[in-house]
C-alpha cells in the first residue's frame, strides 16, 4: 500500500509530506495509482522549488518508492494552495482506490 503522510502545523497549515511504498494496483510500469501520485508529487515539488523558489528540504529515493518534502516556514503562505490541492488530489485517489493508498496526517 502507498502511504501519504502530510505534515501539518498546529495552526493547520500543510508544511510538507512523506510518500512511501507502492500501491500494488498493478505491476511496476503499469500502476496507474503510483503514476498519479508520483506525477502530482513531482509537479508540487517542482512548482514550489523551481517556480515559487521557496526554500525546501526534499529527498527522493525512487528505488524504494520514497519522497519526503518540507517547505521552510517563511514560504508556507506562498505554497499553501498548492499543498492543499495536492492533499485534495490524494484524498480523491484514496476514495477511489482505498485498497491501494492511505492518507494520514502528522502534526509537526
């Protein structure tokens, strides 16, 4: 199962996320759930880091299916809509594929 954990501040702002695992929906290279999550996650990371130019901490290990991303606090207001949209996208995927993706939250 693919697990998506969103890091949330005590005020409710999304600060980043950690995605790990594989959905198991289909074999590697044909898995539409993994593809949907990966594509959206990379769009979020690239938009925040390269377009907004926010300071971030990002780690990716594609071999094991892991991405960790955290926006520095001073950029949260600039990035909030993008992170909220990504969370909504993953919640939609979780609703469609409950056996393959789980979304949860961690206060940081």
